[in-house]
């Protein structure tokens, strides 16, 4: 299965998969259509690259 999101960098490619959370209530119109997408590293190279970028 291909990654959900691929980010090309000059020397490599970072691969991510995503999870989407959808919040919905009948009472509160302000969050009725709120969606949150989280991206997670899809491979070891991407995980290591993100750790290196974080310091």
C-alpha cells in the first residue's frame, strides 16, 4: 500500500500515513464539521529523519 502522503526533499523522500478524526455533535454548531488529520511516519527512514530534525 502506498503512503498517504509523500514529501520530496532534495536528497530523499519522506513517507507518511494519516489518521483522520471527525468530531460531530448535534448541540454545538462550532465543532460540527471539525476534522483533525494526523500524519505518522510510514517507514524507519522517515521516523529517523523527523527525530534528527527535532534535535
